[in-house]
C-alpha cells in the first residue's frame, strides 16, 4: 500500500517518480516504437534477443530468457528445474505473494521459514530446519534489493542435495560475498515491473541461468511448449516478453549502474541523517554486501501514523508488505498461525518504505528527513 501526499503548495515528494528516469531515453525510445509499429514485430522481435543477450552479460549468467513477468520467471524456473507435483519449496516468510504463487502454480508446496534480522532474507538455519525428504528447492528472496546469504544457503542446499532458485526480482545488480544476484542458483528470476530498479513500461520479467538445457526448456514453456512452430513437446504458457518492453529495457539498461549509484547515495543520506531518531530501526547492511536499495525500509512502532503524518506534509511512503503471505486468506490452507515466524511478522507490522528513486532532488531528500524528524520530535 502506498500513501500518496495531498496536493499542496509545499514541496511534494512522491513515494516514487518515474519521470526523471524516463526523460533519459524518452525521445529515442519513441523513435524505436515508431519503427516497431512499421515492422509489426510485436512478439519475438529482434529486440527481445538483443535484450536477452545484453542482460545476460550484465548479470554474468550464461543465458537470459525474456518473459512476461517476474512471476512467470519464478514459476517456469521451478518447472524447468524439475519440480514435481507435491514436492516442497522452502520460501521466506517475508516476501511478496508472487513467491508463494510461483510455487503453488508450479504444483509445489511452499514450506515457510523465518528471515534474519540483519538482512530480512531467508535464514539459513531456519531453512535447514524446514527441509524434509520432499524438499526440491530453496527459494531465497533478495528482499528490498539486499541479497540473501547465498554462501550459507548454498552450504545448506549442498548438504541436503536440494537446488536453489533465486528470487532476484528486487535485486538487479546486487552483490554479496563476491557473487552477483542471479549467478548462484540453478536459475534466477528478475522482474521489470515499472517501479523496479530496471523497469519496463508495463509488466515484464526474465529468467537467467547458466544451464542452457534449462534455458531452452523455459523458451519452450513461455510459448505454448513449442520447440518449433506448431510442434508442442511440452504443455506450455503464454509468457513471452513483448518486443516493446524489450525495446524499453534496452534503452534503460545502460543507465542502470548510474541509477544504482544514485539509490545508494540516497540510502546513505537517510542512514546518516536518521540514525538515532525516535524508535526508528534503520536497514542493516551485512559485511560483504552491496545492496541496490530497491526500497529503503525503516521500522517503527506505528508506521501507519508516521505514513499519515508524512502524507499531510506532502511526503509519500509505502507499506511493504503489511500482510505476510503465510497469514493471508489465499494461503490459509497452509495452516500457519500468527507467531510462527516472529522476525518476518514483526517486520510486516513495523515496516515503512521512504521515498527513494533516481532523480530525487536534494530538496526532496531534505524534506523527507525533516518530516520524519518532526514526527518524532515535534515542530
């Protein structure tokens, strides 16, 4: 849930503003869209393969398969990785619902484990405890742009002979312990939803892997299970990356590192200015980690009150994710009860995301800091 500030004469700070990043490529993209309209190559156009090759190089993976969403990438990664109906996938309690959806839509059973306080990502010890003879994969989520501890999780996976699929939908370019997001598991999923660090102009996603056989299977699954036209070796889906989205991503990818640097600078400013303010618990960066700050999430006893106070002063904010999936109506059948995963549940109650986007001005940043400090100290 995002709380938007009301219109007023004071400086407004939206929770997220796509305008500054869109300005960097608007005119050149419009020219390419005009060419696409002339060509009619709306599906499987040349830009799709061009983006796949460029993004694979960026991540450091052998192959990239463009898809219609991050959820498609997660689901098809599990299917192509060999998940059988009824097998278990260990997932973190702190995540967006799509992580659970991917498992159940692929025929698997999500088995939930708690997250760690220092990175809000899947706790390797809790993941190990959740593994059973039916477990096929661990599915760590690089939450808020912070990579999970894949070094420890890889040890757990190796010890129990299970695979890892990375949910890297919020972590384009993140690194930890010398490894990049998308290069550790058997496959990884990225989302290009418009507000992501690398966002399309609609829904889009990609799977990356260094297993070419798995990549070929996903290429087939994304288009009705076809290996070639009208030859259906598998039961598939409609999950292609549209050419127009590939064009947009090609224009944006060269800017990604610069946008990441801007995100890191904003996060560093928040951390320096908000240290010791009220009861705020600021994000922790574990040693060896280089997050990309998809979100800057603080914790406080009453995030709803802080959000309303900020909105009244023209500052937007977001609540990610106030209802953990394991406590949602959609997954009541999993039969988890409140209190089962205390770290993740505390995070869901206390979290508030502050504005953070490339192109955010110094005045906007100062306005956010001033408003937060005023909430705790008074005018």
